C-alpha cells in the first residue's frame, strides 16, 4: 500500500507541474534524469542487490559497507568526468549546464539510499521502505511546485528531485544509523573481501547487463534531445515518465517478492507463483494499455492541459512497447535468482544496440519526432516479446 501511495504522488502532481513548467523544462529534466537513471543503479557495482540474498547478518552488513565504498569511489570518478565535460563543452551540448556538477552527488545519495532499501528489505522492514518512499515523493512534489511557483529556478524539476533525497536519507539514518552496519569483533576488511569474492557475479555479469538495459531505456532520450527540440524532448519525457510509473511500481514490488521467494520457495512453488503473476499482468496490463492506445491524446489533454496533446500522441505509440515491458520486467530477476546473468546480459545488449541505433538513425536520416518515437516503440516491443518468451520458458522449467 505504501509503495502504491509513493508512486501515485508523482502522477497526481503531474497536472500541477505541467502547468507550472514548460515542455522545454521537462526536456532538460529528461536528459538529466536519463543520465541519472543510467548511472546510479550501477554506482555500487550491483553489490547492493546481493544484500537481499545474504544468508547471514554479517554478510548483509559486509555487502552494505562494500556498496557504500564503491559508490563513493564512483562519485569521485564522475566528478573527474564532469570536469572534463565542462572543459570540452559537452554539458552545453547535452542541455545540462551547471547541473553536470550536481549529477555526481545525486547519484551518490541515490546509491546510498538504495543500499538502505536493500538492507531494510533483507531485514524484512517493508513498512520503513514504504514510508521512506512516500516521504521522498511527497517532499519532491512540494519542492518542485514551490520552486516552480516562485519562478526562481527553471531547473526546479531537477533541484526538487535532488532536495527530496535528503528527506528520504534522513529518515533512514534516523531509523538505521551507520552504527547499524558495525560488524562487532569481525574484521571489516576480511568480511568485505569475503562477500566481494562470494558475490563476484554481480559486478562481473549484472553490471554490464544492467548498464546495457539502462542505456537502452535512457540514452535514447539523450539522443532524441540531440536531434530534436527541447519541446519535443519534453513531450517524450512526460509520456515515458507517466507510462513508466505503473511499470516501476509493479516491476519493483513484484520483482522484489520473486527475488526474495526464489531463495525460500521450491522450484514447483516458484513456477506456479510466477505463472499466476504473469497471467494477472497480461490481463490488467492489457486493459490499461488499451485505454492509453485509443484515448491517450484526449487523456493527456484533459489531465495535463491542452499544451500536452502531443505528449498524448507519443504515449499512444509508446504503449505498444510499454505493454510487454510491464508484463515481463518483474521476471527479469529470474536471470539473477537462477544464475543466468550471462543470458540476461545478452538480451540487454541486444535491446540496447537496437534501440539506441534506431533512435540515432532516425536523427541522422532527419525523420520527424513522431516517426522516431514510432520506430523506437516497435523495436522495443519486438525485443521484449522475444525476451519474454525466454523468461516464460524459465518459469515453466522444472
């Protein structure tokens, strides 16, 4: 319930934000958010994901400490890259400006929060996770509306999102102070080396696979921004953001349950459980996307304002892609739970290459923004249907 409330807040506040900020403002947020979405999930070397599957308390703590150390080193590396980008003028080309300096710290705090989320999940403190998510999204909405209404900062969408991190992180630190991760008499370095070696598959296979998947999802927005106007990028950002919200809720919630149960359920139980979820998502997701496909332009015009009708057109087209994405995304955790990281990496690489190449070629060939969105959606849908078929075979495997 808490997760649902947390994800409902951005949807409910969208009609307000769409009337305060321009499509161009959302275009800047789209590029910034795309860079953030690619980098923060890999900032810990994916060792943070392994926390949930730890068998012992010391193992979970060791993974948390290792994840925090890696995220700090990753942030320092990004600051160096930011400096180079300023000297080369890349941040201007990507519509980032001064936000290029904010991004590394946004990634760091997001990674730290993700460590806390996974550690809380390991301890089965689901209520704390839900409350923290609600606090973050509620404060983010407040910061964004306040900054936009005052008109003091056109980057209010970005700064509002960054400011909300301190609310969520403060909540976790209040309930889980850093001393919670103390290992007692055990040597920190010894435990860290042990867990790093035991879970080496996560940085070796899951980082490339996750990076490939995230690049395929996020980098097309950056490429789109390079060839098309900020206004068109804003429409693309708004449509993908709203369509992604149910996917993120279901993907995260169902994925965590499947990942956790993969360690406790028998193979037969997990198979039956997975197939029940699959059929439910197929039906519910189908109804939702049918509404978007036929009435998307009208819904966006009424919900966000007449200026956003084009975003509704984009959403109608993109629903062809987000339908299989919604159905199969939660089951991607099977690549981890069944040690099929290499297969997951291959699928992610194929998706990334095809989607990025499609968007880039649309820009090079000077196709219109609508045509680029259509081609991107069709290719994305095709790849997810193929990957979904493979995941179904894994679910049915005895």
